[in-house]
């Protein structure tokens, strides 16, 4: 489970959602809701691109 948390925080830092690299040391602390929502919205855009053709 720790690897999953580390991967999520690493990706959030890479794409610029999380600006503080010290989050890697605080994986079990709750994150702000805006961080979680931003990650969900970006994941949605990756999985369902807005300009993807239907056929």
C-alpha cells in the first residue's frame, strides 16, 4: 500500500498539483480536498479526453 501512496504523490508532484515535495514524508496525513479533486479531474481528462471522437 505504501508504494501506491508514494506513486500517487510522486505523480501529483510531477504534474504540479502538489508543490511541496515534503508530502512524500507525510503519506498517511489527509490531503486537502482540492488536491484530491484536482487529481480526479486530471485522471478523468486522461481516461476520457474531451476531444475524442465517438466512432
